[in-house]
C-alpha cells in the first residue's frame, strides 16, 4: 500500500518548480544558468535534455490518457513512491516533501517503474520499459518487483532506483506552489 508520495527539490528554488512549464527559450536559459553555476545533478544534463524531456512527457501523457487517465496539466510535476534519501544529493540545498497519496485524484497521477527517462528510453526487454501505469497497475508491479530503492539503492542493477510519479494536476499541490 502506498501511503505517501515524496518530492525532492532545492530549498533555494522551492518545490514543484518545473522547467517544462517555462517557454522553451526561458527553460533553456534557466538550465544553462544551472550548468554554469554547476548546481547539483541538473548541471550535468545534456544539451538536448529539454527536447527529450518534453517528448517523453508528451508520450507519457498520451499513454496515460489511453489508460483512462485525466491529466489536467500539459507537463507533470514529479514525485516518488517511497523515500529516496539519496535524491537529496541532487540539489545544493536538498529538501523533501511528503504528501499523503489520499490528497491526489488517482486519474491525475501516473507512474513509471523507474525515472521517466530510462523507463522510456532503455531497450533491455524488461516488461516495464516504455510503460506508464495507473495507481491500480503500479500496485501489481510493486507486488511483482518490489520497490527499486529496496533492491537497487546504489543503481548497480540497472537505472531503476525508484518509482516515479507524474502528477498531472496542481490542485493537490497548491499549498506548496509558489
């Protein structure tokens, strides 16, 4: 049973700050500033990161809608199922929010078994590659494979280190949005 969703962020910027919400030129400018200042994990992202990200987010949204999902946002906010303390290291001033899953309407949250990027791009034959799951479906996958942070906390057994949650609605996040 999933009780809480977790959001990791840099405290100097605040939670649920989303590059995809910005116009492409502005997002690129912000990402370049992060690269120049070498601020955490995001500073290591490739030059085509934003193009790939928007493409993957569009694909995830379409797959979710085919399963009956009702996304409100064009691009999702990101959270994890379960705690992943090592994600704090991605940020200069890492912080975490823990929000009860009961705050979310199930038809506005989707899941990937692992981060969206490797889940959608790796071609290693694992059944959860290229897939987006509903809340009911992710429970079955957890029963079958467990939580990645429990069996792959160091990332030695593949790119999946957590289950990512794509939040397609701002409403449950309004208390934390700036």
